[in-house]
């Protein structure tokens, strides 16, 4: 049997592929809900993820999986409209003429930004189309140094710096230029007349999780079941021991291999393998409103606000899908558990968010709010600092820990340059393929 630690999409994808290769599997999820960061809330209509999700056109593995599970016809690609809030004004930034009209960049700033996003190096006046091919060449280059050299100070200060503040906080100076270049490659092609199509599954990604569980078999996916020990003998994994929340006695299973599809702190607790990657947490609320706040999906905030972005999901997926509720994500990345927002209870977070929205949008009426649900996770994204690729956890930990130990969590190579559902599936597949001898 193959034991899988973690019932998120990586663990479920690994289980499915292993079953296809003839292996017996069992998935152990410590919480009461599968899905990890893709777990869901109920609304007046379809479910919605606790933490915002969408797909980029470059993410082919998850698209293939959705199709294999019979949900391909329900995968939609609406335009996710983007804008920037600066000095009390929402500036749309999807179409070329909107970007050209953005008043906080000069015409030359806009040109240099456009060249970077198209991966064209125009330093020295002679365009080069292969400068940015190898991310490894920029692994040790600080992102600020890179942007000042490859764009302009105006682009850095008026476009990227507020985004980096929101994404990485006080860790922004540590971030590698390779992360930014990888992020540019990660995004899909834009429709010049409309913007960037983004993928979303009708009914939410909870449907994908449900279908995966059905396909793997509900009898082999356990929730409220924590793996407390992985046993080794003679350099080989032999057992996993689990404890269930119903207070039954611990149970030990004989295993041929174990896939840890969880955060690296779980891997360290079970195997002793230490991962040097630092992670950020997130406090993320979903706000249900009677009416829209803006007409934008993703609104970046360059302002003294308690959050770095407002993501209005129902400007991306129609509110009719949610019983008429207008749904807004309000997230904040947390670099330290000492952050005051991390210390707040749900009511305090709700008041902070709504007060911040009122400051930005004086016409906002908090009486229009139906409910606010807040999720917290201490490790939602890595800090993609310089030298990151040297710190990723190998899929096969046979040399580092013991034969039969594999890793498919967020510290794997598949979750670079951006953590994603697609990356989780790729990591699960990579482990399954190695267990099956297919590489």
C-alpha cells in the first residue's frame, strides 16, 4: 500500500495516478475537509473557495485532469479584469490604451514595462529575445536591482513596488528576479482587445475535488485522520501510524512508500527532513454583499490600506451562480505571526476590512454586507527569495531520508514560480511516476 499524507489536490492527484498504475493507496487528511487551500464555503448558490483561485492558460495539466474527470465542458475562460487603485482612482489596466493612459507611468516607462512583459530585453537599444530564457541566470539577482536595470525607476516605484509590498511585505528585498520572470512566463497570453482569459470551473473547484474523491474512492480517503509517525527499518519506509479524531486507538499500516503531500513542517515532523524555505501566511475573508463594489475582478491597491488587493469574484463569475450574492475576497499576506492582523479575531478582521473599504470607497455602505467569513493559514505561499531553487524539496527523498519517501507539497519544484492548483497536481504526478518507475 502507498500511504498519502494530505488530502489536498496534490495528494488526491497522486492517489489517482498511483491507482491507475495498479497500486493500492490510502489518503490521510488531518482536517475535517479535503482540498487544503481549495476547500470551500457554502453560499446562496454555488460553493466558493476559501482562498481565491483561477487558472492561467499555461496550466495544461489541470485542464487535462478536469477533462479526464468529465468536467471539461464546465471549464470556462472569462476575462479577469485588472485595475490599480491609486490616489482615490481606479485605473483599468487590461487593454493597451488603458495601460498607455495610466498617469503614473511615462510613455517611456510604459514601453519598458511592455518590453519586459513580452520578454524582450531592449537594454543598449538592440532587442534581445533570449535574455530571459533561463530563470536560473537570475536566481541570485535581487528583484529591485533587476527592475531598475531592465526597466526604469518609474516602473519600479510606481508599478512594481506597491505590488511587492502587498505580496512580500518586509521580505520584498529578498525576492529573486527569477521569481518575477517565471511569473511572467506563467501567465497566459492576453487578448489585446479584452484582457487576459482566466480559467474557472463552473460550480467552483470544489467540484473537481469531489470528482477526484469519487474517482479515487471515498473508502480510501479519510478526513480527521492525522499521520503521527512514519516508521523506517534498514533504510526503507515500512509503516505509517495514524490517529483519528474519534479518539479511537492509533492504527499502524504497513506501506511500501509514503507520499507527503503537505507543508514541509509536516515532512520534517515525520521524517526529520529540514526545508530552508520561508513561508508566508494569509488572512483571507470572503465578503458577501448586496451589490458590486467596482466593475473589476482584481484590484491592486497602491494606498495606505490594510490589504493589498480586492478581488471581486462576481465580476469574474456572475453573481447569479451564487444566488445573487456579490462576493469579494479581501486578503492580506502575513510575514510574521506577530503581525497585528494575524492576532485579531474574526470580528476584528471584519471591522478592519470594512473600514478599509470605506476609506477607499466613501459610497460603500457596510449595511449592504450579508456576511463575512475569514480563513487563516500560516503557510499559503513561499517567499521566493534568492537561491530558492537550491532549497526546493526533491520529489524522491530516498537519498536524503529513506527509500520510499516522496514529497509533493508546496516546497516542491512544481510550485515555482507560483503556487497553484496546477503545480499541486504536477507534484502529485511526479511522485506517483517515480514510485511506479516512470520518469
